[in-house]
C-alpha cells in the first residue's frame, strides 16, 4: 500500500472517528471509510464481511490489533473480535439507543487500531523516501478565527469542536486564543458584562482599553509543512504547533498537537 493512500485513509478514519465522538450514534461514517479501505485493498466492491482478511493483514502493522490485547484482554479487545462485533451489529435491523451507542464505541476502537496500523505501515514503507514529515500527521485545513469575529461565535466554535486553542492572524503573525482566555474574559466580575462581551469582536476584546480584563493572545510556534517530524516533537510545548505553507508563513495549512501523535 503506497504512502499517500495509507495517509489518506488514516486521515479519513480520524475525521470519521472525531464525528462519532460528537454523536454517540454516528457509527456509519467510520464503517463507510472501512468499507472504502476494504474495496481499495481488494480491488472489488464487496460486503463488510468479505473485506475482513485484507483488513486483518493491514491491522497486523499495529501492536494494538492482537499483541497488546492478548496480554491485557480485560482492557483491550483484539481486532478480529472487534471486527466481528461491528460486522454483526451492522447487520442488525435496529440501530437506535443503546445498540447504536455500543456499535459506535466498537467502531471507534476499530478505527483507532486501523489508524495506528496505517501510520505504522506508512512509516515502514517510507523509509526509502526519507524521514516522516510534520505534514504526514497534522490536521489539515484547521479552523481559525478572525479579529472581526464576535466572541460569541469564537466560543461556539471552540465548544462545537472541543478545541482548547484557535489560531488567529494578527499583524501578519499567528497567535492563539485559548479556552482559558475566553472563560476569564466572559466570567470576570461575576459575569456582569458577559452579554456585552459576547458581542465584542476579538479585536475589541484584545484592545488595551479593556484594561485588566482584555484578552492577551499567545504567540504561536510555527513550522513549515516539510519539516521533519522529529523537529516537531522537539518543538511541541503546551500549545499546538501551526504548520504553514513552504516559504509563506501567513498561509496556514495545518495544526499539530501531541494528541495527533499519541
């Protein structure tokens, strides 16, 4: 399996898994990606059960598939058993309530194993192509905020996506606003000014005339898209890393957190 295909399927699984984490019954997105992966590997359009052999072969690139679960069976379920449970539950007529939530949980576990296997497969197969790059692991097209956005909208974006930081471009440089900054800004003075501050733009909230309650943005660390992964590991701190287009720091192409590398 070629590098670009492995990375694309890993990204698709991650995106589907994140959607499923927001909706406890959204298992279909993950299963559709698994079916596309199975079709890619077999070169045929089949049913979920007939992709199992090829997917098990890919999953073998991850210790989470069989090796670790065999030693810690009470904490982790082997890939082969998870696949059977997802396949059988998918075929059931009723996909509501507790049944759907259980299926979603199993699908998420299955996605995590396949993501890890695809990343490992990519790393093994790309040795001749050089070391892994930050662009192989970053989240592409990150959500950003603008100085003209109202604080109510920025708050909404953070809550909808479960973000702790959002990047913003100010004076041709990238900065971060954090959930902590927003909480303090909106809740200061016993919420006396909460209604008004929700309507303030980020530019107004960061203005010096707001005094001690103004938001102080944090300077973001940036790397270009072709930076080695090892460089990113050394640069990671308490905030995410922003990834910019080569030779163009103002154009953001991705964001990388420690969570993306776990």
